C-alpha cells in the first residue's frame, strides 16, 4: 500500500444471533424460553457468540499500535465511508465479504472465519490468529491477493451499484415484472419482451449461491464462470409465455465487454446486489439498466 497516511484497519462485523435475540427479547432468560419452545438451546447460540467475540478480540490485538482503527456493522455499510488507505477485515460468514465488497474500490480484504468448519470458507479464508502476520504484509504490498470479478448494474441516468455474488433486477415484491431484454456483445443483438419474476446476473464467486439453485433446475444451464474470470452468467426466473411476451432468452453468459440490458415496461422494478434489498436502484417505466462485468473490484488477501 502507498500513501502518506498510516493504514486504517476497518473491522466489519454483523450482530450475532445472541445479540439479535437479546435485542428482541431483552434478557437471556426470555431468549432461552423462546428457543426452547422451538427445540433449540441457548448454549449453542452462546457458543457461537463467544467464537465471534474471540475472533474479534484476536483481530483487535493484531492491529499495530500506530495504525488507525474503525469498526462498522453490516447494517451500516451503505452509510460508511471507506478510504483508499483502509485494510478491511471482515469477521463472520462468507456472505459478509460479499456485503462489504460492493462498497470498495480495490482495498485489500482479509476474511476471517470465526467458526472454521461451520462456514464454507470460500471468502473468509483466515483465522483470527493469522491476522497479526498478514497486516504488515498487506501494508508492505507483499501479501498475496486474489482479485475477483464483480457484476455491475448501471442505470441510464448514471446511477450504479456492484455485487460480488449477483445482482437481481425485477419487481420489488418479486411479483411479475415486465421489461424488454436485450442481449448484445456477440455481434448478434437479440431482444425479447418478457414477463417474469426477475433476472439474476451472477459472477463466478456467486455461482455456488443463488445462481446455482436456479441452474440446478434447468437441464441445459450455461456453465458458470470461474471466480476470477471476467465473465457472468444470467438467468430469467419463471418467464411467462403470452401473445406479447416470450420465453426464448432465459439464460446465457456474458464474457469480457458483453452486456445484458433491461428496459422497464412496468413500475416498481428495482436492482439490488447480494441480498441487500434496502440498498437498491429504482427503475421507472422506460428506464434502462445495463449489466456487465466489473473486473478486479475485490482484492481478497490469501492466508
């Protein structure tokens, strides 16, 4: 890393299940009663909370004394301002890295798994004990980085959002959305007017998530790209055939500069990334959204 400021470590976390239960029920006794009524035990929740706290404590102790520090909760990410000198340490499940990636512009991310063996560990590849050795290497620019492609959605008025796993475009309530779909980039632009429950455009990183569940139900699904490949896969959900809407263009792949465009032909359409529905773009009737590859926006630190 370069710059005149000392690095700032920004720890990204999300509330544990115990914290959410206490916020809802007030006391541990009330939370215990609630869980027992559903065949669960508070001890399991406490163990997971303590594992998270242990990882957070290890990360805090690993930050050099002369470095700056910051902390942000997952729910506050849309309002947090990241700087170019930041080193992001995401402590939680793999999805937490996806949540923060959309707000970054290439800052290095250390994904810390507080419960190795419980999470898949695709994006949170480090333990809390490894952070102390990784941070100086990140600052020196010698830490191994793995850059991952992201998907970008851009409205015709210039508004933009990106996602690490996928972007959904459709009605805000997931009911039928009407739009004109345009697939270009291969020299043979194709259009189809559709009515569906939305379009999902995913990356290689997200190919094991929502896109995988959609592809599993299709006999001729397109092969997903690799996580670092500058390519996307896309799927139309539940396209409805009618005299004025088609069902031919329902899946495909976008490579390099290829793009998928949707022009809204009904109100209430939105675009959001990685499940963060509150942070979204809104399409008015006649507005167009373009979906393409945003290469290298996430720099994931390897242990």
